[in-house]
C-alpha cells in the first residue's frame, strides 16, 4: 500500500503532518480502501459527550476489503494458515478465494437463520478457521459479533449475551487444548439454562466429535446448514459508523462493559497499523499467538492481516503442548517471518529452559512483537537473543481493547529501540501525560497518567447500551481527553514507557481483570463476609491476584475452604480470575469514612512492608499488624 513508511526520518515527517493535518492524513489513507460511497466528512468529534465519527456518510464493507478486493491479485495465496492443537494432525491452508467462498456460505447460512444487519451474534469458540470464517460472515451481512473468550464461565457468557441481547451463539462441541478436550457446548447450554431469553439459535461446529446434549429447538449443526449454501453473498453496504463488533472488557467497577467499534474507522486503523508496525511485506508469514477472544486477535489475526492480503497463521493450541518448544517448532515448520506474542508467554517459555529454543531453525524470523503488558528487561533480552538471535527488531506495542489498534509502538526496523519502551506514538496518535489535578505535564523526563488529546480512527465509540458509562470511564476523568487508565513515563528522548494500570484493574498474563469483579465473585461464597483483591508482581503472569477475605466465624478446614473459594471464582468468572494467594484476615484497613486502604494491601501483597506510611489515621490500625504477620509473601 502506499501508506507504507520506509524510514525513521519518514516516520518523523509523516507524524508531524498527521498532527498538523489529521483529516487530510487519514483521508489519504482511507482512500486506499474500497468504499461504495465516499464519506461526507472525515472527522467530527468532541470528547465531552463523547461523540466521534470518522468518514461519516461513507459506505463500505470490511469483508469486501478483506476478501473480494484481493481475489484478482492474490486469490490463490494463503489467507489463513491453521496449525492444529495436535502437531500430528495436518495444517489447513485457506486461500483468499477459498476463504471468500466459505465466508459467503456461512453468511448465507446466518441469513437463513434469520440473522441480519444490526443483530448481535455471540461467539464461544476455539481457535479454528471456522471462527474467523463466521466472524467475517457476520461482518459481511452487517451482524455485530461479540466474541467471548472460551475460558470464561457460563455465568460470564450469559451476562455478556444478555447485556447486548444476542440473537444467536456460535460454538463448537468441544475445544482441543493441550491434552484436554474442553466441553464448550455444555457451557453454552449452562449459560442458556441460567437464562438468555434473546437467544434463538445455537450454531454448533462439530470439531472434536465428542458427544453433546442436543436441544432440537435451538441447536443446529454447522455441517447441516453451511456447506450447501451458495458460495457468493453480496456484502451489505455499511455506514462507516455502523457497529462492527462489541468486545467485553473489565474495568475498575461493576460488570464488564461492551466496547463498541464501528466499521469504517476501525478498518482503516487496523489495516494501517498492521502494515506499518510490523513492516509487513507481501508474502510474509505472520503469526500472532493471541486468542481471537481478545482484541489482539480481532485486529491482528483477522482484520489487520486480511486487509493487507497477508497470510495469518492461526494456532489452536497452547505454548507448552506437546512440549515447551511448540512455538518454535511452528515457526520453523511454517517459516514464520513475523511473530507477535505476549510477555507472559515469553516468561513462561524462558522459565522452561533455553534447550527448547535451540533445536529449531528460527532463521525465517524477521520481526518480533510483544503485547498485553509491560515487558520486563529480562524477558525482552531473552526474546531478543534466544528467539530473534539479536537480528530481529522487537516491537513493544501498547494499546487497549478501547483503542481498536496499536497506538504507541516502534515501527519494526525503523524506530531505534530501547528495551522495555513502547517508544513513540504512531502517526495520528497524540498522547499526553497528565498529573492528578488534570494538568498536562509538558517536557521530557516526566511521569504521569497517559491520555490521548485527539481521536484516531480506531477509538472506542461507546459502551454498548450505556453511553454514560463510556463517558464516565474514559472521558470524564480529564476534560477533553481520553484517559487510558495507564501510567507512563516519557524519557529524555520523548520515548514512552508504560508503567501499568493506575486504576483497580489487574493485568494477569496480559488479561484485564477488575478487582471489583473478583471481589464480587469471592463474596458469593457463603462463608465470606467481605473481601479485598489487589495485584502483586508475579514472575510469569506479570501480575498475580491476591485476595484478603474476612470470614463469618471460624473456618473448619483452611485448605478445603480455599479450594471451594477458587471453585466459586471459576464458576462465576472463569479460571483466569482465580486468586494466586488467599489470606484470611479478621478485618481490612479502612479510613474513617469506611474506604478500604488498598495502597496498604498492595504493599503487603508485594511483600514490601517497610513503607506502609502513616496508618494511625485508620479506623482500625491494629489490623495492619495482623495482616502483615499473616502475609503470604
Ligand atoms: C491494557 C489493555 C492491547 C491488547 C491486549 C490487551 C496493558 C497492553 C501493553 C504494552 C505495557 C500494555 C495496558 C493496557 N498493555 N499492551 N505493550 N506495554 N502495557 O488489551 O485487555 O484491553 O488491556 O494492557 O495496561 O491498558 P486489554
């Protein structure tokens, strides 16, 4: 594409221009996509309501841009290269032509189920080609996808289905992960049993073939309705600001919220950032190890790569099956050129030992990426030395579910790197640091809360069915700014280093978990009176979950109670939210107004009790001594 940046100097001039003439800048990029009808205005925005519209009045379909547009030029090239969980099974290659046909068939099947423009469709699926196919099928007919990571509980699934009143769920029978087959259809059945009145149909992909219970009223096998459909389906013309998808994410308060992205801006942003950050070249094999259940999979397994006509490798399994060399075996087998993963995976594989990296030919690798949490120096250097053999740039990409695509990152091979720094904003991105009273901190060598002062095309438009919440969470903290929830440092070169969340959100293995959500789940246990959850540094996960719980009376058997508590959290949220440490306490440190002093609890969980500060103003200072003495770390 001609929006490709080729040097650091070019980046600097493009950046300057993008800030001075943002509308012209993004219009020039957007023009390189296919539009049925051009937009009437490039950008209308204000951050008070907030109200942001990119390419208003423009009509497009993202799947036309991901598929149809490539058929003449690269119809026979591989769009999706699927590597199964079990390395003894064959990989699957879907060319652009084949993917196009599969998407059309599935789109027709969805239509036959009565699904159309604006309907919400929930996904609870393994990492199989049909997931990408069905996601694109929704986008083709204007249905809004809401993908739920298949590790969430039935309760979490039901909450998400109900929040956006999804009409259908698409799932598999079982998911194959490592040496386990996980009953996914069963979880969907349980969610529906909890109560999902909006669900009319459950489309089930037979994947492992293990037996499932069947509800003839709602359930339909994929193989009964998809393969016999016609292989063409006209894309529905979508307004640039029509919803493309909802993706639920956790915050510091209440239930997860449905982040909404719209068709036009998201498309332009995912396409532009994919090519430039990874410096993708025609013919490259690109592999992002994320799950499509998270935003990384949406933007950088499906949409970003396909918009650029790339080959996107999709891996069903886990990094440690059959052994800790699996990632590197796959890189060798498929001659991967661009590899994008999370620090938690790097740390886990680093801990497994260097021997797993040594017997694989990694010479095809050209670019490495990192995403999801701050990457520590040790992991950065291991990645650089053992995987990149000191010849592959590492792009540490900072972004969020709400940003749609990468905002701060090096451009691979162009931006001079500094380990642990996400470095510089992408063109069109205007970050700033703000102090506690909301004043922008100018100059370099400073630290503050990371905000954005100007919209980019991929910015969140609303939180589903609750615009107030969107305003409250992101646009009300600081006037006229989008607040990220992260703290950051800007060094003497103007480079950004992300420090981590400044709100009550824990980043566990690159996954966002709200402390309030975990507390609510813990409080469901009949013996629990009150709880407080904080994060603490964890060697592999980045952050672990530390729970302080007050019980109703004595606990007969502590290990049994703790097991039950973990089961409760698993049942309500899912295994990813299980506390790593549970400390039973008789009270929680509170201010005179009854607020839990999380700062103190965080310090104790970190094992740093030397600087708890003045505790004498607490309502119950004596409890601090008790908590310190009983600390698990
Ligand atoms: C939060 C967003 C972005 C897709 C995956 C996570 C943290 C993300 C980085 C990075 C430091 C990072 C931030 C952010 N984060 N990438 N490169 N360096 N921190 O998406 O679940 O929406 O979480 O992840 O704290 O706010 P998410």
